[in-house]
C-alpha cells in the first residue's frame, strides 16, 4: 500500500472513530409570532439527530423548520449521535410578540378595537393565536349582564339552538393565571373567564372564554373597601379611571385582565342593553368575528 492510500485509510479510520459534535444555527427567530424558525445543522461526525424546540415538540430531521405560535424564550436542544455516542448542545432563542397587539372585534352592534397587554404574554399570545385560527368567528356573546359585563368565547355557541345551555365549552386547555396589580377591571377591560376557586384555586383561565367589562359607577369608598379586603393599593391613575369610567373593582386580583377596548366603547353598552332570557343569554344571537390588525 502506497503512502497516499495509507493516508486516506488513516483519515477514514479516524473519522469513523471520531465522536459526534453537535452544533447549529438558526434564522427567522426575530420575526413576531407566528414565527417560522429554520434550523441549520452544523454537527460533525453524526448520523442521527434529535431536536427539542423548547415547547414540548421535537424532530429528527437534519435541518428542521419549526413554527412558534407563542412569544417568549425557548431553549433549543440538539442531540447529535453516532452509534453509542451522543453530544448535546443547547441555545436559547427569543420569539417576539406583534407590536402593538391589536384585535378588531366585529359584532352586529358595531366594531370594537382591543389592545392586548404585554404584561400578560400567555393570555395575549393565546388570544392572538385563536383569532388567527378564526376560532372566535361566529361564536356568540352568550352571557350578558347589564351593569356588569358581556361574555363570549364558548365554542359550543357556534350555531347553538336557543335551548342549548352555554358557558362550559373551551379549547380543551386552561391558561395559567397572570394576575397583576397593573391591570384592573375598569370599563372596557378584557379579562379571562374561569371556573371558581373551589375547583380552581390556582385561578387558571379558560382557554377561550373572555368577558368585557361594562360595570357601574365607582366611588373612592368602594375602592377603599376593595383595597382593605384584598391587600393592595390602587394607583392614582387607576382611581381616576375608575371614577371617570366605572368598572367592576370587586373582580380585581381574582381574574386575569389581559387587554382593554380602545375604540368602540359604545358597543359594550349596546350589547349590555340587549334583552336576555333566564340564564343571561340574549334573546337574539349576538355574534362576533375577530381579526388581528396588522
């Protein structure tokens, strides 16, 4: 065997014995959700790969593409293997939310424009995802209480007969509570419905049902009582908003507020004034259609 052939054979032997080294790069992560991220595999000395995308989903492709529907930080792990040897590498990426997060809510009484809060990213992104999937289109405001709120988002309300009992439907999951003192139940607040504390002490939110506050007039005395009972303090700006617009302060710190109506406040009053049957369902169906404003 000549020296050149021996060199080639030596390289092949060394290469076949080399342990795998995992590495990768990525692109597209700087796009707002839904963000399609492309992963480029830079691993050496490996013949199988296992990707973990940080949200419970995985892939065995060499160069996968993955779509993130929710913003946040994700730890990406790539395990590169050859035989019994495996090398794992992790990198963290940040997926951003659309700015601003605006949703138009169309109804037979007019349209409302909702701004979702970046202080509640789980609720914001879940709501945006459902809107993008047209989940809410043709659902009803199935519970309307004048001087209190209007509620919708039950998927069972789509095409529901007048005899159908509504209010228990959802997408099959809950959202962890994101209750903050910065977001309160002034008129126009959008908050997540949920089951009661007796079965839900963590105050987790319905995956889809929400309510929009109409509320009543509020006095300083009422706010003082809420503060004393719940152990927090309203800011001067929150007090001014309550005194000027009213709301439902007794719900503060018990339900997740995740946005506010910024246009079309009069639509809340029109829907809240609708005649209802026992059970608070409007006598005539009040549908909704939603779209993300980009």
